[in-house]
């Protein structure tokens, strides 16, 4: 961070951070499962599977558990599931009514402070605009990065470094805000402050042990941290 403690860039996760997108994801995942003749999953299970991109989300849904690798599921089934998921999600991904309280006002104030804003998500890049544009959130961001643009995903630091570089900002002058282990570990790996949200899809993670800079219950608390970063 710069001497004043005010970041020049704040990067945000999307799912579970800016909006509760689980319902729309659940529609697409269960459509894929039905297409394959598989049992649908509950919303609680769906929420626990979010965090490592669409392909891993589908693999977990197919396997019925979170702790898996992509090699644990059939390649052909996963390919078919991803095709159905993509088509379904694009038709229902508008989450305008599910933006978390305080997000719009906070983003507006951050822009007024001259801070650059970006979305860095493990969600496929092609879905970012369709999710955020209907709600007007896309207008607040200077850049957005999803998966499949560069090889690495959070918790790797590469997406954060890439985003800062594209915006011409030193990563040392940046923060990362998110609701998951991947978000905070990406910040730690990049050597920058990670602000953890207690809502979203964090599954009761102890963010303090992960090295979060701050842990907040309300999105609007980001402004308070900027005013008093110590």
C-alpha cells in the first residue's frame, strides 16, 4: 500500500462477494445433472461446491462431494455437463435482485475516491458481463478477469498480478476482497491485504488463521477500513 494506506486498486471476487449467485448456478447445474440422468443437488450442497470455477463445480455435483479432483469423474459426462451448464446459465444468470446490501453505494464511493476497481473471479470469463451488466454493476469496474483467460486461478497470485499489470497499478498498492479461502490465499500469496467477508460461500472458514488483513460482516465496512487501515 502507499503511504496513506489507501489502495490504488481493489479487486473483488464475484460469486458470494458482490452478489448471491447460487440460485442461478443451481438452475444450470441441476439442468446438467438432469440431462445426464443424475440426481439433482440441494442448494446447501451447491453452495458448498462453489469456488473453483464451473468445471470443478460440475465435477463436485457429479461426484456428490467437494474433496475431489477432475480425474474422479468421467470426462465425457463432464464435457456434456459443461455444455448444458453453459447454455442454461447464459439464459438465467442475471442476479440483479441478489446484489448484497451496500455493494452499489460502496463501489460508487470507491470510484469517487479515485480507486481503480476490478473483478477477479474463478468464474468463466464469458459469464462476468452477463451476470453484472443487468444490475449496472459492470459500470463500476475498470477491468474484469475470469478463468480461462490465463492458466492460473485463485488461490494462485497470478490473476491478481495480471489484473494489476493490465491496469498499470503496482500490486503492492492493491487489495483483494472476497468471501472464500481462494480469495484470501491469493492475496496472501501476492503479499497484499486480503479483506474477508463473513457472508457468501465461506463455509465457516477461519480467515484469521489464513492471514486475512481484515474480516468484515458488512460490505460497507470497506470504506471504514480505508479511513482507518490500522
